[in-house]
């Protein structure tokens, strides 16, 4: 019985023969021109016959193991084993490309010509180790022009800019940097302490995706190191991702009549001048975040300066819920306060959460401050009372009766 691929080949044989006849006619008329565009195959990177050019789906492995298929190819396409003997290149030798079958044979010299792969954006902000170990993340902002970038309409233009191309789209979120910092002799009553800033939208959205906001989020309860550049340095090219920087952008076009491949090199990476920040690594806490009512994208965010011993609200997260008789059977804590105000000593690690010990909690238990696990270097603010209410344990209907039976046993 004939192989299944042969039945498919019979259906496509007439179409393939017609295509070959057109190619032969083109070769007859353009032989002198094509002879100048030939590039012989090297011995170190041989090219093999490609049977799938005549019948879709046929591979060399299938041809080697099926003599009937090879005989059918020889009868219908006599030159299939000799094609291709040469590589069709463009007239410009600088645009010469390698066949896909020889891509794995790239030498070290060829790879060095292409340059090393970029692993980090050269313009990315790198924090010093003393800030990184304190659980502080970087943010980048720019100064706002008080004449042309204030007011409702001007701020809308910052959020929704119009550029000549999509690559120039650079939305910015307006805001203000304010607050006191005794370590830098900055007082909030001074007018010079307030700076108009604009932050790249994707910088804010990245942190919102990571930490969220609102009652159960922690974006507005984290400390960031904000670096501010002049307004004229606001350009999206400084914020390109590593993946885009490594993108070659080379395009290839195949002429089906002559089977000629034309290579068009991509645009080389843009070389940007170095920037000098106006304010570098100032510690801030995001505040007054405003989100779009439908899209939930940032519309405005301010920043308050942070310094050691400045009160900061840290979110509460429960742990060891499986050791609670109520919570392991579907119970839950109805939180009254999801944050607790704390003070962090100078140079101390700023915790992402304060853990709430849930071991032994039963239905209708009242959870207070004594169950909070305060890490080293952090103290609860003095204005937080000793009977600070965290929440109450509730559960499904009938859960309390089962607990009483267990206690009776």
C-alpha cells in the first residue's frame, strides 16, 4: 500500500511541476545575472536537499527510510537531490546571509562580530547595597515644568501623549515630592521643599502589579529610592527593556519566482548621552495615589520624604492558619485594622509585612496586638494602644457547635 504522503504528493505534483517550469523559464532568461549572485557552499557547513520544497511536510529522515518515496521523487523531480547546490545571495556581499541549516555552525569569530548580548540596560538605576539590603526598590522621575506642565489639561497631555510613532509613546504620571527630612535639613514649611515631578507610567504600574494598592495592598506602604532627572531628559529610550535592546530587527524577504532571499538589516541601537540626576536616591513613600475608575491605571501619585524613625504603616499578614481549629475548617479573620504603624531604626530592614500568629484561634476569638510578631529593628509606634484591635474570628454556620463538642471530648 502506498504511503499516505505519496497520496498527498500526487495531488500536489501538478502544482509543483508548474512551479518548476516557471523557475526554469526564469533561469533561462536570467542565467547571466544569477551567475554573478551565486555563492558556493563551504565544506564546513554543507547544505542538504530540501524535499519539503516540493511536497509540504516531507523530511530528509522520511526520505532516507522510504525507497518508494525516493523513487517517486526521482521520477517527478529529477533534480531534487541536487537542490540546492548553491546559496542564492543578494548583489551586495555585505548583506549575505547563512542558510538555516548552517546556523548552528557559527564560529566564535562570527559571534564576536555580532557583539555580546546585553544583559542590563546601561541607563538603568542601580541602588547601592546598603539600600538594597533594606528592602528598598528604585524609582525614576523627572522634574515638571511649572509653566507648561501644570493644570488639568497639561497633566492630561502628560498622561496621554501623542508622538509620531508608537515607539515615542511615553506616558508620565504627574505628582509632587514633599515632606520633611531632618537628616538633609529639609523642612516641609519651606516652599523649596516641594518639587513638581512626573514619573513614567510603567514605573508605577510595575510596582502596582507587584504590590497592589488599597486595603490589602502595600504599594503606598513601601519605601522607594527616587532619582529625579531634568525635564528635558525625559525620553522613553532610557527605559528600554533588555529584550528590546537585544532585538536584532533584521528582516528577510523571499522572492518565490527566483527563490532569492533579501536581507534588510535592522536599525542599530540608539546611542543616548549620559544623564546627570538632580536628586539621587532620595527615600520616599508613595502617597495620594489616584487610579482611573475603569482602567485602574495611575493618574496621579505624590511622594513623601522618608527618614529613620518616621512612622510607616506596615500591612498585617496572617501565618500558621492551619494550626487554628477555626481557620483550617473554613473560618476567617474579619480584619478591623489591616495595617499597624511602626518605627524602623536607622539602617534597619523595612519589613514588607507584620506577621499575625493564628495558632489556636477559635471562632469568635478577638485578635489583638499581642499576637503580632514584630521583627528585629522595628517597634510599634507609641500611639498604638496595647489593646489594638486587629479583628475577630468568624466561621461557617455550625462551626462553633463542632468546636464545643471537641472541647467536651
